[in-house]
């Protein structure tokens, strides 16, 4: 839920700044890019917070090798993509890259839900709801890429 809130609040704040005269934010793709930045900065940092990192490692499907390395790599890619969507010269590549990363990471979410992996003591998001969230995040990354 926190990533969704970060995406929505970041986007809304940027649109509000555009409404109040900051012309740079007076376009939806730029405002959505700010929301995407907020969301991926949050989720990227969480990859390195020990208590969150532990359950992210547990989310990785058991058949994949080096789950800790996969969590580290995905966290670095999320942070790099977050910065990339704010830079006009890299925005398109970063947005597309983040969308592809979301597609690549989705099986871990499905695996965690099917295996009943607890996330901070709570059950995982059911697959249909998680799929809808993932579709929204992918759409936001692609809008930011415009």
C-alpha cells in the first residue's frame, strides 16, 4: 500500500505545483514521473533496510539462485530508475526499464502469495489485487516515459 500512496501523493503534489505556476510540472507525464520517482525511491531503499530485506529475500521463488543478490540488484535498479525518470534525457529509457523490471519481478509476488509468505507479519496481497496494482505501476512508469 505504501508504494501506491507514494505514487499517488507524489503525482498529486507535482500536479498541484504545476497548478500553482511551476510550469515544469504542468504536464501529466512529468507529474507522474515525480510520483514514479517517489514510489521507486521508497521501494528501492526498502531493499536495503534489514527487516524489510529479509522478507523480500523470502519472497524470491525458491527455484531462483542467490535471492539476496536478486534483491540487491532489483533495489539498485529501482533507485537508478527513480533518478532516471527525473532527468529529461533519460526519462524514456528509465520509464521503460522500470516497467520491464516490474514485469520481471511480478513472479516473485505471485510466488509469495501462493506460498503464504508473511510481509511484515501480514499476509501477502492476493494475486488478483497485486496484478491490478502491478498494472497501475507499469502504466505509471510508461506514462513517465512519455
